[in-house]
C-alpha cells in the first residue's frame, strides 16, 4: 500500500502550512525571477497562498523581495493575479 502523502509548503506572507497545490510558486535563479506556474523551475522558490488579499498584502509588505533576497517587480504580482483569475474561471 503505497499511498502518497500530501505535500505541504509554508506561505511566505501568512506563514500558514498549506497544501502545495493551493499555493503559487515564485522562483529566482541565475536567469531572473519568474512565476513558476508548473512548480518545476529549479532555483530558490517562495510560495504564496492563492488568495487575492494575500497577494496584495504580500506586495505591499514586499514579502517576495525578502524571501528571494532580490527586488521583485510588480509584473510578477500581476501575473499571480491573472493566474488566480484563470483558476477561478475553471
């Protein structure tokens, strides 16, 4: 009986332990900072809860910049909001 255990990660803003599939991953590697939609790009990753309030609060608090130890542009936050809207339409 080989059941897979659920994978949890911690939201960088709320510090909640949440299932990985309920989080967005933002990654920093030698090429830059990206929204990792498939959660497969190698590099330093930071997770944010899939929630509009959390994304906006993290932007205001510069949570991703601290977690990735680098400046994060507002374009990344826009990508997260767009991805959230796409998921809600499904």
